[in-house]
């Protein structure tokens, strides 16, 4: 077993996502290793496209350079999936998890397509357009993570995708102003027009009040996806269900805080304290256990449906 690769993946998630790093410790050792390997590849691809390091200190990258980087990521990801020797730790990590868990190459390509939407400065006219983006950058990650946990049932995979969508909607709400400062906006143009908000002025302090309304709307839209995802816990091994239920609680709490903070939501980055995380881990354990005995509800037909 490559311990150096595991050390790299552990360091990556510790710095890149404190919210998920806590929950990831709950997986059994083999699953945790694969989850961290997959995260390391996702984080690396995101960083390469944005010219940042572990999600921070983004440097300007022109569109031509970004397209070249995207092509490199696709080529290297395909080579890794085909079994070629990989020197870059992120692609060696992807190779291990993709080949070990039969992850379809198309899911990796779909994830990279999400980064392409950023590179090409895609604009989102409707909420469905925003969900398409959420699917590529987070929904497919949920699908890959579920496969790592042994899931092959399409209905359970739908719930994993729903959790990814909910996570990304929460992220968008939390990061509206930060994204606007680097020229990105994932809010639907229809919503902005209804609120009489100029997309070019999103980062202006005078926009905080109307933005708070749109953030609350995003958080509310995430709720049915969080609820659907909870129904998928029964389809996971118990320890995996505990980890996912805990991550579910931590991310959802961030959305709750964004809503509660109103116009002050972007004065600081919203997150959860160590004490709050501990409480959410206990709640996650309870949800994982009760999922073994709960009656499953059908997935609401009005929710956005992933492509199959």
C-alpha cells in the first residue's frame, strides 16, 4: 500500500475541506483511503483550473491558458483510467480509486466539464441551468463517492447525487460575494432580474440586503435535496452512512447559518465550530442507525433528475 500517496491525500483534505475532513474520519479504513484519493484528484483539478492552492489564493488565469490546462487534465485523467504509470500524486490517486471501484470514465469527464463551465464563463439563466452546473461539479462526485462505498443501485445513486446538489447549492449561497469578486456568478439570471440586481454589482456592499434574499432562496431550494439524500443512508454500509449523515449535517448547518446571518452572511466565511461538529457527528450516528429501520419514501418526482 502506498503510504506516501495516502499522506498526500490526507494533507489535501485537511487543508482543502475542514467540513468534509471531519466526517471522512468515520469511514472504515479502506473506504476512507479511497474517499481521500478521490478528493485529492477533485481538489487538484479544481486548483489547476483556478490557479489556486488547495482552494485558496486564486491567481488570474486567462481563458486560453485555462483551456490548455483543462485539456491536460482530461488527457491525464484518461491515461490514469487506462492504467498508465502516473507520477503526479493526484492522478495516481485517481487511478487507484477509479480502477479499484470501477468508476466510469464518463463521470470523471462530467466533473471536468463543470470546470470547463467556469473556464468558459457560462451564464445560468434558470435554476435548472444552475442545477446542471451543480451536477457536474458536485453531483457526479456524490455518484463516484457512492461507488467507492459499494453502491450500484441506481435509486441509491440518485440520492447520492442529490446530496452533491445540496452541498453545491449551500456552497454557492455561502460564496456569492467571494465568487463575484473573481467574476463568477452561479445565481440564475431570472432570480437576479426578479430581485432587480445587476450581476456586475454582486460584490458591492449595497447589494447585501437583496443578496440575502437570494441566498435564503438557494438554501431553501437545497432542502428537498438534503431530505432526499437522507433517504439514501439505508443503502450504505453503516460506517459510511454515519460519515455521510455527519457531512450532511455539517453542510446543511452552513446553509442555516447563511440564511440566519442575512446581509451579514458574507462578513466572514460561514462554517461550523469544533463543538458544533461534535454534536453533528452524534446526530449523524443517530441518523445512520435509525436509517436501518426507517420506511423509505419515494424520491419526489419534481426534483432535478441526473442523466443516466
